[in-house]
């Protein structure tokens, strides 16, 4: 019988791993394997990818787990292959087929239908999702064969392109906001086309400006041979958040910010998040612009 790994063991590894998640495992399983390969004591993922999905899954370790929410709440880019003519209970190819219909659509009708999902739209979360209702994730109810009413949520689709069309399959690429479900799109598109549809393949290409081309596969990590070599693949937390503007603080401003106060600084953007630096301490963490034009601490990585 194998030894159970004590979750309290491991080294104080810090940084962010851009993992190209393989198909067939959950995001949490990918995290646990990466923790083992890095011999990391503490880690977290940045929002689940379905087991069938591959692609970019940022994993945060050590102090950088404080930054996970900035990936979770960021825009994403996906490539997907959808199967027309069949609807499944999960919205993807892992589920059971619950309805089939003949496919009588052409490329122009698919493009026209896709156009209706661009911009700010309301999407009903799939039953097989981690959205919680009365404290319970929907997927638990779905596994019991239950379906309940779900409130539609406002999401945004900034770009939605048809890459390929052939009879009963289409390939798409989309840039969307946090909270958007590609499986939900497949279901709604199938209903609009009158033939049903589900996700056959799904790959995440980008998260928060980081691209899958800069990621590492689990196999590439394994062949490096030891945890020390694998840790060279980690990014510093602030490098991984390069899509967020950076702001330099004076010594005095950094002092008060690290004590929880909103402070003034030069060249602040009008709104949103900023990465905060001081000359003496380097990267301090992430702040938010306040209504009165100051910057307030939100996730601090250090204290001075």
C-alpha cells in the first residue's frame, strides 16, 4: 500500500505555474500532481477546467495563492469543437445523449446564429457546473438527476469566430469574460439551430493575457527529474499578472499602504486594478483605484 502524502509536508515554494492541463483529469487532480512534482506545501488553481478540456491552467503556490482571484476573474480565450445533432445532459461528450435531431444547417446560418451570442448577454449556467444554489453546487444536484431553475447571469463575449464548418461539426474560437460557459453556448446554439449541440473538444488558449504557448505540460515537468529543476518553470506572481498596470509608490506611500490605508500616487489609471511596487521592497501586491483617485490595498504580498 502506497504512502499517503501529508498535506502539511513540502517546501515553501512560491510562484505561478502556467500548466497546459491534459484531458481526462480534473483541475484539482492536476494541481495535486503539480504540487507533488514541485514538492510544494501550499497551492491552489485559478478556476476549474472541465476534465475533457486541455490548455492553460495557472496554478498558484505559496504566497502567490493570494493572487488566484485575479486569474479567476479575468477574461479567457477558448478554442472549441462542437458536435451538432445531439444534446447531452452535461453539455459535453462525457455526458449521456438525451436527444438527437437531423442537422439541416449551412455555414451562413451558423454564422448568423453565432452573431447572436456576441456582446453582453445573459447566460443560464449549466446544471453541471460549480455555481452554488443554497450552498450546494449545481453539479451535485445534477448527479442526483435533479434540475432546478437557475438565474441567468450577465456575461460578455468580446469575440466569437467560426473557424471551420463541416456538416455536423463546427470549430470556434472565442474571447469571453469570467463566468462564461462554453458548454452553455453549445446548448443554446443547438437550440437556436434546432438540432441540439454539445462540446466535443475544448482548449483554453489564454487567461489574463497569458497564453498557452508559454505554458508547460505535465510530461515536460516530469522529465525534469527533480523539484528544484521544475521550480525554474515558475513565474513570479507579478510577472504572471503583466496584464495589470504597474504603479510605483514613494517610500511613505508604501509604508501607509502596507498598513491598510489608501494612498496617493503618480500616474494612476482612472479605475481598476494595479500592481504596486516600492523602490525598497519591490512588489508589494495588488491594489484597486478608489472613487477619490487613490489606490487601496487589496492583496498584499509583503509588509514593510
